[in-house]
C-alpha cells in the first residue's frame, strides 16, 4: 500500500477535517456553471494545497459526480522530485488517504507498459510525490463506493513521450469506461496579468485538443506550467478514445485566494468529452 505523504500539509490529515474541506471546495460550484457534461473522457485538475486550488479542482470533480462512474481513473501527474523512470507507473496494490483506500489496476498498468516505449513500473517516482495523491480524496468523496486508479508520474514533459503514453493509454482503455485525469498547475510565480495571458494561450490550445500547439506555446512563452506532459498525454489518450471537445470549467490564480497578485500560480479545471 502507498501511504499518504502530504496529508497534513496539502490537505487535512484527519478524516473529518478532510471531508469538511472537500465539501467546502464542492460547495463553491453551482450546477449552472457546469451544465450537462455528458461522458467525460479526460480532465485537468490542479495539484496545489486545497486552500489555494481546491475550489478550482472542485469544479471538475463536481462535473464528474454528474456522470456515470468510470471503471478506472488513470491519473497522470508530473514528477516534481526528479527521481525514477521517465514515465513511472505505480505497482502499489492500493493507495491510502485519510478517507480510506483506493485499489490500483495493476493489470491495466501492465497493458500500458507493454504498449509504451517509455513507461515502466517504478515506485521511486511516487514515494514523495504529491501530484497524484491530492486528487484521491476528491475521487473518494465523489465515488464513495470506490473506484480503481492507475497512478503515473511523468519526469519528462516532451511531446514525443506524451504522445507515446497517450496512445498506450487509449489502446489499453479500449472497450473500458475509463477517465484520464491530468494533474497540472499552470504558470508559476508571475504577476497575475502575465500569468493570465500565458495561461489563456495554453488553454486555447487545450480547448482545441491540440497537443503540438500546447507544446509550442509552452516553449515559446517560457511557461512554468507544472504538468504539460500529463496534459498532452491526456489529450492524446482522450482523442484516441473519441473525444471531440473540451471546456474550461474554472480558472483562477493563487492571487484570487490570497489577494497578493504580484507572484501567482494559475489553476484550471478542464473537462474533455
């Protein structure tokens, strides 16, 4: 079992406090904002501390709560620590949070690894990583009966690896009701106006389901987006499964929470269907 490593820092360590904060994040969403989502194939969700990005994340998970439960959620996050394989699939049988355990789909992981040139089983990348972990309490709240997961950490964020992983995931999920969740924050530590301008360009590429365009914008704008690889892999996988459109449910920055807009981090909730 993979034990939680950021409980008590990114989100509350006790079950009651965590439930209360997740509920507060979801209460910030109105049904009118979300509309009818239909089947959600892909999703982008931020991975900062809940006090900063939880309200944005709540939009995507609220939308998810209005759809049929997927058989498995493939969660792709960036590797912040720089340890492990280029694309690291967790082999832990289950992942624990203060809300309980989620079972990992190891068989699906084997299928993805067999179809990818870069994906390998490697739990070193997940040992201290938060980008996957912070998504789990929301999933547990939205699907209290449980849902299988496949955690993947990406060290390298380039287009080639993202395409390879996305295609491997799409092929492995063929015939299954799967969701691909990309854990990503957007621009880091820039003035609010600069962050919003850069992030708007990135979101325009995402909304047209165009991974090469996103890669080009991230490079050209010197974006400090924390997870372009997971987002591009998600887009390739979702398109491979038949996705045709994307919608931004919410965009905010840390400055909208703290009031300090001199150095902000951007957060977005996006669904792909």
